[in-house]
C-alpha cells in the first residue's frame, strides 16, 4: 500500500507548480507533505518530525500553532473575516497601525497596508517616484546595492541584483543603478562603499528617486552582512542629495538582527520602511509600507488635483492577518524576546566555531538570530546545498541552503537542545561532503 506521504506527493505533482523550484528535480527529490506543525517542529503524515531551522522562509517567529496567535485569529474569525479598506476601516487595522508607529523609528508616522513583501517594495518605489512628481520633479531612476534582493514583481526585480532574474526579464524592468554593497562587516568596507555611493549621487541624484537597501543583512544574497556605519552614511547622503531612503526590513524586521528593526543599530529613520514576513508571526500574508508625514502630505489634496497615490490590493489590511500581527506584537510586549534572543545568538556563535575546523568551510558570519556558514571549493553545478538539505531532512532538520551558504534562522522559541541538534546535523552534513 502506498504511504500517505507518497499519495499526497503524487497528487501534488499532478497539479501544483511550486515556487523557486525546478519541478524536474522532483523526479528524484521527494516532496515532503506536512500534516501539522507545533512549536519549532513540522510533522509529515508518517510521524516524522523536522526542526524548522529556516522559519519556513523566514516568517515564523514564535513557532507553529502558537496558542496565543491561534486564539487571536480564531476570535477575529467569529467577528469579521474581511472588509475592503477603501472607505471602510476596522479595529485590528487601526490598532496595529498605532502599534507600528510607536515601534518603528520616530519619523515613520503613516502606515500603508499591502499584502506581501514584494508588493510592499513595489508600493514604496511608486510612492517615492510619485512624491517627487507631485513636487514637480521627474526622477524615474532607483538606486540599489549589488548582491541585493527585494522581491520578484517587476519593480522589485528591477532594484534587485539576481543575475538570472535580471537577464531573463531585462526588457521588462524599470530603470535602476547600482552601487557596491560593503564587502564585509568591517568599518573600512562600509566607508569604501559610502565613497562609491556619494560619487553616484553627486553625478545622478537629479534623476534618482530613492536608494533601497536591506539593512545589515542581504538575505537571498547569501546572508551577506555589513556594518551599521553604512546605514548612518547612507541616511546622511540621501538627505544631502534629496533622495529617499527605503529600508527593506521585510526579512530583518521584528528582532532578527538583535534589535526590533535593523535600522536601530544605526539609530536612523528612513523615508520608507517595508515590513512583512515576521509581522504576523508567519501566519498570514500581510505587509506594510511605513512612511513619513512629509511623504503623506505630498499626496493630500483636492480630488481634481490628481495627486492621490494610485495603489490598491483586494486583501489590504485583512482583519485576520492584522489580528495575527497584533498577537505577535503582544508576545514581544509581554516577554523579553530580544534579551532571550541575545543569549541564544551568543550560544549559537560559540557552537558554530567548530565549523571552521572543516577544510570546506570558508567563513562564518552572524547578526542576531541569523547565522551563515559559507562553504568553499565547490562548483555551482555540484549543488552542494541540495546535498546538505537532503541529508538534514533524513536527520529531522529542515535546512534550505542558499547555494553554498548554510544558514540558521530558527523560530525564537527554539530551545538550547534543539539548537544543538540543528547545529550538529548541519555540521555532519557539511563534514560528509568535505573534499
């Protein structure tokens, strides 16, 4: 008799086209059907468990089926599941917006709801361009960092630096310039990159609407990390040259970097901050664009002036998603999450030092609850990350390496014993494929 896992896998492959996946791989690489989740664990239909070491694509903060978030969403379900946010409002959206204004840097006083990370980036780009247009300036170019990733809608792809995407969709992309990301986490690298940024702004600021950055960590760019000094300098330079600063905190927000938001490491307030992923604790799609009163006022006018912002989504500010987000923020309010994360991050740092003893490990980098192990000596065709992914699954850990970058980004509720298991299995996986 076929197993339930196999049955669901076969039914899936008949009809579902999976994201970020070459479907031909699944001729030999089995899908993993998940029946349920609890805490840091995912369970398949045969009773196998997997530590979710990547927080299901970086979204889950407080574990699967978290009782507090469950309760809040269930309660909201009995009250209001959805209503349009044009001409109407509801209490969860209002409460959440007020909380976000209090949490984020002080100049961010307005909340624009969207429903996923790429769409938030898209809205921020449009807001920036439209702001300048309303001020009588045409600035159709955006500025971003090399090695960056901001999503996969057309605008978000345009300001990213994933060569495969850019080559494939080049004819569809909006205008974008790029400046170097700091090479590493040193101050010297930050200063070098700031010099390059200033040269570009000096020559092209009159056509550039905004600089968009992933503060401190470039997630899909191999968890590349850099020094907060770059954030300070970028904020100063963008103000000097009348260019907006968009902080893409979709991955780095809500405690991942050691502070609530990565921008806090440099005490800066951007013109726009995009938030998603951990916003709802990993429960439901929701994103926001935080912006300033200055930006808001540039669109505030009589109807016939045609300056209103032109952007909408059907599920904008969905009450169920807002309820999940409110529960998530309440967990932060009622517990010392950042303090506990600091202890766990330090523990992880000490435990991964042994990886440097392996000849195929190039370096280790860490920022808060994000740790990356970079391997060396492999060609891209060897797909070393896939080999480690497959091995870890057999041992009960979900890792999803970024090429030759093995990383940990677990839910914050992970225990020290679970950290030990996660790290030891990653270590053995790397050791097994050592050249």
